[in-house]
C-alpha cells in the first residue's frame, strides 16, 4: 500500500472526469468541466443570499399594512407607538388640570305682573265660621303653583294655625269671591302690591285682604331659620295672614321663649327662638 505524503492527495472523481474529457476533447474538454463547476458554485451562492433575505423579513419598498399570525391565520394590527397617538392635551409629561365644576345659575324672579289663580279647593279646616281664601302665583316664577297652593292650605289648616286655634276655620276655594287671598309674587311685583309699605324687594306684606309673599324669601329663607326652609315658609304664611286677620307686630317677650308668630322674624328673633305657629 502506497503511503501518501502530506503534499500529495489521492485522485478523486473530478480527476477521472477531467482525464476522460481530455482524452475525448483535448484541452477544450477540461475547460468545459471548469465552466460547469463555476456555474454550479455561482448558483449555490445566489440561493444562499435569497434564503438570508427571506429570514430577515426586510422588504424596504413594501409598506407595513398588517401582519398575519402564521399559526392562526388571523391578521393583527401593527403595534402603534402610544406617544404618536396622544392628543396635544394628553401629551406625556404635560399636566392636565381637573375639570372645574359648573356653578348652578342663581334663581331669577323676573316680574311679569300677571297673577294667576291656582285652580283647586279644599274642605274647611274646622267648624263655622269659615273664612275662604284663594291662592295666586305670578306667572313666570320658578315655582310650581300647585305645590305652593298645597303648602298654604296645610299651613293655615294645621292645628296650631289660625284655621283651628283662632276660633274659626279656613277653606281654600277656586273663586275671586274669597274673603282673602294669598299671593306669591316676584320681589318687584311685591313692592308694587305692597306700596306705600316699603318692602324694598326683600320683605313680604299684607295689604287689605291680600297677603303678599315675596318669592325670593320663599326660595331663600331667612337667617333666623337657617336651613329649615319649610318652617320659614310656614312662618311667612301665618305671619302675613295674621296681618289680614288684624294682628300687628309684637316683640320677643323673654329670652329663650318661642317668638310669637307676629314678631318680624325675617329680620331676626332677638333672644327668642324661631317659631312659625300662632298657637305653638
């Protein structure tokens, strides 16, 4: 067995093919073999380049519209940079002020001068004699006329009010022939109905057979009653109707006692406690 030195190599298939081509075609046969080998190598290199491009996924000329999940086949939207989607008011790092709560608009009591009788009637609050009354509300006030009329009836017909403790009963009627009226009016109309008395847009009054209640006071109350608007309204009704029945103003009798209903409690009760009833 021949021993090959490190500088020698054993003949291979290409050597045999080259010898055969040389014997058949001469030097041209060897050239054709070399050309064929060069073409094969070139093709293999080109294939390797294409595979590398596919693995990278880079296609610079094609815009990215959507991607597809190869496993499910479902399209998913490309990721979006959240910073680019922020509106100017929501830009990162920009501090947003909390929204300010809108203040409710104050009530308005624009005068129309049109007094409307509230329809409806009640049973007498007690036995004879009966004093009838009607209820009128100035058109355009932010107050439900039927609710106001009901409050007037309840105040005057209560056990502690004029219609029971006063020795007579009261009855609301739907008629201009009532013996007295209770009117709810805007501050300006109140001033006109009460003249020559000076109500100055803030007080109520009684003028003849008519008790005129100031709508601003009806809605906003008085300091002596604090947040107890219901009791203050009862006071307004009983105080002004008391004038219609002939009762005048009185003073606080003693510290700590209930103020008589004919005390001007809208202006304060002094050392007394507020009280809305003629017969508490």
